[in-house]
C-alpha cells in the first residue's frame, strides 16, 4: 500500500537526519577539543571519537534502510559520499590531535638513556 511506502521513506529520511545530526555533533565536539586543555582535551577527544563511531553506525543503518526503501541509487550514493567525506575529514582531525598529544607527552621532560 501507498501508506507503507510513505512510512518507509519517512523512516529512511529520519535515519538520514539522525546520521547528519551525529556528524554535526562530531563537528561541535572538535570545537570543544580545540577549546580544552590538558586532560580535558583528551576527554573531549575521546567523547568526540565515540560520537564519530555513532555517526558511522548511523550512516550504515540509514544506507541499509534506504536501499530497502528503494531510494534512487544515484541520490543514495551522492548523499552517502557527502557524509563519508565529512566523517573522513573528522578522522583526519582526530589523527592530528592524537599526533599532537603524543608529541606533547613525549617532549617535555623526557630523558632517554
């Protein structure tokens, strides 16, 4: 029936909105990481990474649901690529923060030998 198709499309749209919200939350998390110092920065980064994992799961769930709902393949691919690019940018930021934290931890007061 037509109502079932509309309900499925709404579910897919809701999941897409949830995935995009998680990505936005990850972006906000990196703003908090920038503002934090020391142990608070590490905690904020850990929280942001958890949000990134949730975003990845949400993207996968949305994609699975959208495929079952019969969303146009080209639209699905374009939307997924956009979200994955954003998530990959956050992964690169995470790597930069992790490298900076490791360098900061190794540099001050470290004596070798």
